[in-house]
C-alpha cells in the first residue's frame, strides 16, 4: 500500500531514507532549506521543495532527519528545532492527521519534550489528538547509507500510540531485519545514543591496547582477532548488559587492576581502563550501601516485631 511520506532534512540520512521509500513504491517529498540540495534532488527526478505544505495533503508520515551535531559536550539542536517548528506551522494548515517521526539522533526525551512542545506551539494542536508522534532512529553509515536503509539489521519504532507503531511497522517491516517496538520514545532515543557510544568505546578500547602492544613490539591485529572470538563479552550478546551489577570474582578485578600497573611500567597511560575500574568501584559502593541499608531496615523490623510480641505477652500475663 502506497504511503504519503515527507522527508524533512534531506542530507545523507534524509536522502537515503527517502530513496528507500521511493524504491518501495511510496509517494515521497523531500524538504530542505538548501536550494542547492533541492536542485540536486530534483535533478535525480525526485519531488523536492524548500518548504513543507500540508494544506491539501492526505494523512502522511513526516520524518525529521535534521542535523543534530555536537557543540562541545552538548547536542546543537538549533537546526532541528527550526525544522520542527516549520512542520508545526504546516500542521496548522492541514485537516488530515499526520504522524511526525523523529529519525535524527537526539538526546533521550527529545521527542516528548522539545518536539512535542514545538509542534503543539506552532500548530495549535495537541499531540496524539491533532497529530501523532513517534521515534524511529536511524542506523545508517555515511559510506553506505542507501544500502543500509534497504537492508537494515535492526529497526526500532517507539510511540505511546499503538496505531502509530503499526503505521510505521507497515512501511518499515518489508525491508527486513529485526524489528523491535517500544511504547516510550525515550527508549528508542537512548538505544541510538548507546549504540554509537558502545561502538566508540570498543574502538577506543582496542586503540588503548594498541598503544601497549606497540611498546612491547607486538602485532595487535591477531591478538584482537583472537580475543574477539574468545571473550564472552564478544561472543555472548547478553553478557554484561545488566545494569547496576558490578563485575566481581577473581579474574576481572585482578586483571583490570594488575594491567594498569603493568602498563605504567612500560610508560603507557590507560585512561579508559582506569575509568572501567573507577566505574566498577563506584557501582560496588552503591550496591554495598543498598545492601547495608536493607540489612538495617530488616534489623529494625525484627526489633519492632520482637517488642510487639513482648508487649502482647505482658498484656496477656496481666
């Protein structure tokens, strides 16, 4: 079934997303404030515009694929906010009920925070009444964005409204890959951030190990390739993903601490490994405090029960 789709923000992600939908037979319009980009898209035979107009449009899916670069230790959401405001203004002139889908990488809580508030302010409508709201984060690599969209390994959909989830499932499921749904858009937003940070952390881990290997005159490549097959953290997707549980036992504390000292003897600073130990120590302290607090509470309950039993016995004796 053909679906009316708008792509707001037609850079790498937006173009790949819209192209994928076009090839699947959907009716797609690209929107971008860059006249140069709009001309490029038109030269490819696509419907591209500098503004979004929903006045005579049927129900549609409006994907926000706007840039959200970092500015130091924060996301720069200025372009994203401006694009969202333009969608809100377009919604005000439409009688149809559209679903706005956040596909850009944004901080958890943005869909039901900034996006919802901006759309409501500029449309005069209420979310889940005048328009739908959902999250569908992208997992596209810049060098192969079109191929990644056409052949996804994972698709995430999140919305408070099950109808929005089903509308998105209908257009995304045919592309294949594993599809997971959530009722809270913040979960989907968190997944995308954690996905990228996990990848970055793995790269930095092996770069830190490479520095040590260099000092020892060792070739890291066969070492890393072997660990990638031997470590449970690599071969078992469920390993280590339970939050709030620090590592313990003998091997992990021994080798994380011991290797830090060893690296120091060969003149290599390991800030990532140091952070691993620090985070674990912090979690262990939190768990110890919770256990101690629970033990004191249990002891208090036992004392109260004992005192109550004693009082009752004294009254019965009297």
